[in-house]
C-alpha cells in the first residue's frame, strides 16, 4: 500500500500553528534548538518546528513539549490569518502577531529596593518558594 505524503497541507494554508517562541521566552530558553534535541526531537523536526514549517506534531512530541515546558497544549498553538466567529473557543488562542514578553526583561531596570519588595511580596503569596 502506497502512502502519500500530506501534499495538500502546507504551512501557509495552516491557520492553527505551533508557536513556541513565546513559551521559550517565558521559560528563558536561550537555545531552543538544543532544548528540543536534548528532549528527544530529531534535527529535522526541531528545525521545522523552530522555523514555523511544521505541518504536524504527534502525541509523543506534544506530550514531551507539555511536560518539559510545564504547559498545556493550548499554550503551544496560535492562530495565523484566521478570525474565528465571535464566541468560538478558538478566540482563546493567541495570535502570531501578539507581542512576546519575557518577564525577566521587566526586572532588568529595577533597583535593589524594588527587587527586595517584589521578593517579599512573592514569598508572601508563595510560602513554599525557594526564592
């Protein structure tokens, strides 16, 4: 039995895409390619994922990403060139045009006093924190 590659699927036609840049930024992963390779992705898959050219992802890969990035599948996907109907569940997915914010950047210009205040507030809300 001959199996045909997914000829009809191409990245530009895909409106729901794997969008890892935001979560890599939030997790402070500076070398995403090395991260993917260390977590069992082969070179070809890692390159396609990082270049936004992946047209499929299997459940093993999805599970690996969710476990290693401490996220849900919804955190990994975004909408591109798609406006879902009002009230549709897809509205909850981010758009690829949304700004990517690294939370660590927010602390770079804070003084020691501000950082100490933040640490105290954080420890009050998270008594089990190791900070």
